[in-house]
């Protein structure tokens, strides 16, 4: 669905690198001018698959038991972005990826962090993975598709660095 | 003599039976389940093919083994079509990504390449007489494609985290590789001994 420039591994490596640069910038090891290099997160290939526009903001998707968490920051200075709507969906024990009950959204807190409880993700199409989207329009839309290290894990993280639309 | 049949039944049957007991099935729709099992059956047929053509499935005669190899080849095409169609119905965007080689899953391109190799062999086999392909030419086309099919299928299968149980899946994949290597090594040895020439003249 999305244009593929990078595969998941390079994107993951990239996001780890970005996180490292950000942490280094915060700890004062980098000059403020260098910290402007916090690169935006690119959409992952397959990230937008089975996306549904406008999933409602919910306290929890279904009966819960699994935690999706992450952060949203601004490209350049890496400032945390509060109140950003992040949409989450996956194939879980309560429904397939495309079904409405598998979708929900949440907002980031003042530190740019988000955390949403959802049903246990199970392997689908050969990998246990989740989908996340930033699609509110203020910044450029980003679709992520993080993969769990093991299907037994009960949490998953994804981090966004957004650039102006 | 019967041992090879028992071994073959176990090699294909045990992983399929183990997959049938997977807890993941509870959260899948019937079409997705069918697609998954069609893929496993296809892998089983990829094991049967070299055994048939190598004449290891006694008491089948060489002629009947070759006839069965043709029919099983057709069945392999059908199994792959069910596998791909079922996955397409289950999640169209994921299947389209795979077919366009833009899928994030590392196993997808191996499966898609094996699929095209299977379709190519089947098409050429159906047209072989019309194209007037001699045995030697046919083998020059079929053997490299068979290697692509075997290697692609095995890597595709091993990298998938799905309903198949790990040990029985790895065992089936190892046997698929072993059978393909064995039949090609035998063919090479026969050709080296020079018996091939007489054989191919007799057959043409």
C-alpha cells in the first residue's frame, strides 16, 4: 500500500539511532544546533494495511490484556508532542485486523507518551505485529508496523518523530 | 519397500496434524485456515515430487512414477493457487504487498519466487510436446527451476511464524531438501556414467 523505500530492519535500526541521538541531545552531549538533526520517522512498508480511517478514542480496545505504548516527538528539536491522536490496530484474540473492534485510538500525554490496553496480539500473516498510525493532518501521516520478538510477549512499543505536513 | 510410504506419510502427516492442533486456529477464519493448510500440503507435494521422479516410491514403475509426477505437479499448482487466493481474501493489502515484493515480511519474496517457478514449470510441462523440448533441454530448464522451488519453499516455510509446530516443520523442510539433493545427485551420477545418452535416445 505504501511506497517502500526502506525495509523494516533499516527502519528499526533508524529509529534506534534516532532515539540514541535524541537521548544524547537531552543529556547535553550534543550542541543544540546538532540536535536539530532528529530525523522524522518514515512509514514502514505494510504499515497502512487494514487501516480504517477515524477509529474512535477509547480507554481500552476490547477486554485488554496487552499494552501498546510509545512516544510522539517533533522532528528537528525532538520536543515531545502532547495531545496527539495515535490510532492502533492488530489481529488479536478478539478479532481480525480489518474488523472495527480491533481498532482504537488514544492521545499522547504532556510528555508525548501514549499507552493503550488492547487484546493480546497473535501472529498473522507469519509475524506477530501491530499497526499504528498518526493521521491527524497537522504533521505528515506516518504508519508503523512493529513486530513482537516473540508471540508470547504482552506489550509492544512504537515511536513517532513527526514532521510538519 | 512399504517403509518409504510410511515415512512419507509421517513426514507430511505429522506436521499437518500438529498444525491442526495449533491454538492460533481459534482466532482465524475458515478461508485463512484453508489457505494455511493448502500451503502445508503444497510443501508436502514438493517432497513427493523428487521421490516420484527418482523412482524411490517402490513399487511404482518408472513410467507410473513419471505420470504421477505430472499429476502431482498439477495438484501443486492448485494448492499454491488456493494458498494465495485464500490469503488474498483474508487480507488483500498484505497479499498484494507480497506479490509486488514490497512486503515487510522476509519470507514473502521466497514464497512468491517459488510460486512463479512452479507456474513456469507447469506451463512448460504442459507445452513440452508442442514446443518440441527434448529431454536434455527440458532438464536444463526444469532442474534449475526445481532448485528454486525447493529452496524458495523451504526458506519461505521456515521463516513463517504461524500454525505449524517448529520441530515437525523443520523436519519436513529438511526432508524436502534431502529428497531434492538425492534425486539430483543420482541423476548427475547416472549422466556421469554415460547411461543417460542411451536412455534419452530411447525415450525421444
